C-alpha cells in the first residue's frame, strides 16, 4: 500500500514536472514567437522606413532628373533653333552669294551673235558660251609714258609755306619758291628759310601778324624781293613775267597754247618755280595732268593736244582753302585773258565772270611769274634796271607808280 501511494505521488510529481516543463517550453516558445513577431515587426518598420527613404530619395532623384531633363530639352531646343537659324542664315548668305557671283553663262550662250556684229581692229574670236569676243591690242604703256602726262614734284609740295599770315600770300608764295630752288628741302644745298626770316631780311619788323601786306604787295615787288633774298644769301637767279596777256609787262606774241606748253616744260624743270597771281591772291603751280577726252585712251602712251585737256595743280598757302587746287588750264587762261572791269575768280569758279566796281577799262594785273635758278654770275634781268643803293636798302619796298594798281588784298 505504502509503495503504491508513493508511486502515485511520484507519478503525480512527474506529471507536474512534465506539465511545468511543457508549460515552460510553451512559454519559451511563446516568448520566442513574440520575439520573432517583434523582430518581424521591427524589420517591417525598418523596411517601411527604408521604403519611405527610398521613396523620398527616388522622388528627389526623379525631380532632379526631371528638371535636368527639362533643362536639357530646352537647351537642345535652343541649340536646334540657333542651329536652324544659322543654317537658314548660311543658306540665305549662300543664296545671296550665289545670286551675286555664281552667274552661269553657258545656258545663255545657246545663241551666237550675228556675224554682222561690230568689229574692232578687224579681229573677232568666239569665247565661252559661243559669244563673239573682240580682241584688243595689248597695252605697251610704260611708267615713263604716264610720267609725261602726270607731273608732280613732291618737293614743290614739301616746300610750301602753309599756313600764311593774314594777307601775306605774296611773301609766303615767294618763300616757297625760294626754298624749292635753293634749299635742301627742294633742289638746292642751302638751309630752308622761314617767312619770318625772309621778312626780316627784307626789313620788316615783328609782330608780323599786324603787317598789312596788301597795299604794297604786287608783281614787281615779289620779283624785287626775290632779288634781295638772292643777294643776301649769295645765290644766283632771275625772275620775269612768264605769261601776262594784258596790261603793263604783257608777254607779247605768246598764245595760251604756247604758254601751256612752256609751263609744262617748266614744271618738269628743277630750276624753275612759278607763282600765279589770281583774284586777290598768290599761289604756286606745282604740277599738271593731261586727261584724255576718251575713256579708251586712259593708258594711251602718246596723246595729241586735241585728245586731252590739261589740269593744273596749284598749291595754296592759305589754310582756309584746299592745300592743292585742281584747275583746268582753259579756266586759268580765261582768268588771265579777262580785261577790266571783267574778272574771273579762279578759286570761286561757281561765281562765273564778274565785274569790278572801277572806272578803269582794259588791262589785267593777273599773270604767272617765273623764278629761275641760274648759273653762277648770271644777272637778274630786273637787276640791270635797279640802282645799287635801292637793292641794298633794308626798308620795306614800295610799289612803283606804274604798278600802283598791282596790290593784293588776299584772304
């Protein structure tokens, strides 16, 4: 009995132990399941957070990529528009260039000109496109040929005394001629002289800007002043009326054409210089040009007088006028051949032939004066008629009574 009870008790205890073990195992299993569930929940939460982050990142990346894509598309559109406009501009330019230069003549040459076309020198050839081309003689013109037609010694231009004092055109033109003939600026070996030095040699005192040159400046006065300057500097030379059709000292028997021929030779001569006395002014012819009347003679080696007209280049010392005037010889000749009261202002040809307010009829003080460098010892033609004490005087020269109307009031 006792053993049975004991065994029953032991079995109960074992049963309890088993149940407790089982309950413990179940509790452990439940705990582990809870832990697993919590772990799964944590993983799910972490996964959710990662998904949110990834979603945010993907959203931001999508936005950025979308923005960049839009910018790229706009840039591409701009590039496409710019390239299209450039292509259009290039095509327009090419079209214009093609219209301007790419002119084909082959299609136009299907029909030949008639055999009755004009001939020159009796020679014809068939050129591109079937056109009949005229053969011209090859030009044989040389530099020497053209230099006979276009004459300008630059040293004459370099020696021009410009600008002048008010109404000092006479002495300014004379100094220009003297420097060309005798100074190393021109064709001489002396040093150049200025207007002020020349005026001092002639007896004038500064201030030179206050001197009224007009009342005592004339043709004869300029030739005398040239003589005094030569005496002072010890150089030989002479001066004379080169062309004066009317009035006292006129050049009898010299026609306008002869005067032009002589003037051309003189402008090519390094020993000659000229002063042109026009309306209230003195200035210096420095060159000329023979211009053909026909365009086909532009490079003709030799021109006849009837095939050309001559233009005279005249250098001006006044700063209020062009440095070089270009005047037709026929206009210069018209000026010199006018007689009082009529006159022509060569620097204002638009005014035409005018009339002076004077009672004097006939005569003309306008002329061309020549100044020449001569051999040593040759006497000035005017010096023979001037007394020694008059040549050596150092006071301003006065105009002779016969030359009293020969004064200039230049501008």
